[in-house]
């Protein structure tokens, strides 16, 4: 190996190592950052009108998800009602995109025979993060 090709070989190996480690040359265009947030603003109970029927709890508010178009963010919620005890729960996904800022959202629980009107605590998980518990009269 001569003195001219050796530095080129070392430079090529160093560049390959940096690429393998995920370190590359700075690019001219940076990818936009995704913003995700969710606010629970209300809860509404819809009890069964007949005995031994099933009711639902619907929660909603506003959210922001500026990820790539076509992506979604998972949302799960659990409600806790007392007198009588009810624990309705639901889940779904919310769409993301560049224009999804302060968009309205709502999810309805799976049918539950104990859902009733009254004081309700709602715990929500959005994009894998637990949000603070919201308390509503539903």
C-alpha cells in the first residue's frame, strides 16, 4: 500500500464507522419535529334506560398530533364512578397530520352495565404517557 492510498483508505473506513454508528454529515434540511398533546375537557354518561342494560361513558376534548399524515396515536381511558361503583373503559386511535392542531376528539367506552350519571374520575393514556386524572360530573 503506498502513501497516497493509505490516507484514503483510513478516511473511507472512518466514514463507514460513523455511518454505522448513526453519525452522518449534517443535512441541509432537518426533519420536522412531531408535537403531541391531549387535553380531556369533558365526560358524558349515557346509562342504559332499562334494567340490566348496558350504558357508556364518552370522554373528549382537544388534541394536537403533528406527526406525518397517515400515522395515528393510541388513546386509552378508564373511568371510575361511585355510588354505585362503575369502571367503564375505552380505547381508540387519533389521526395525525401537519394540520392536526387543537382538534376535537372523543372516545366512547365499551358497554358497561353499571354506568350512571354522577361524579366521574377519568384516567387517560395518550401516546404511551399517563395524563393527570380529570374529574367531571357526567
